């Protein structure tokens, strides 16, 4: 993608971070600008426990959640699914 992070909405930055970090994933992101609801679908989640799946997603968001001025304050809901 040629757009810089400053040109993307925070929702788009979250989506891009997840889809770049979690193999073969698609992410849907919503929220109020500080608290977000995220659904991620990836075959890499197959056979993993909930905590393992969530750790993969949170690792992808590390830069967006780091520091006191981080653009992502909280994840209100995180759903991790495998493809149907």
C-alpha cells in the first residue's frame, strides 16, 4: 500500500497492521476512535486456544497501543475465527 499511516484512519491502520502480521487474515474493524471492535479471520488460528489467537492479534497492534499517546486505547471486543 502506498498510503502512509498519517493518511489512513485509525481503523484502516489497525486493519493493515493485523492483515500484514497475521498470515492469510482478513480483519473488520469498528469503534468510536479510541475503543475498537475487531473481527479477524485466519486459517492460522486453527487448533489454537483463545489466548494464543488473541496474542497474535495484540502483537500486530503493539505499535498502535504503545505509550500514553497511543491511538488505540482499548480493544472492546476481539473475535478470532477460522475460515468457514
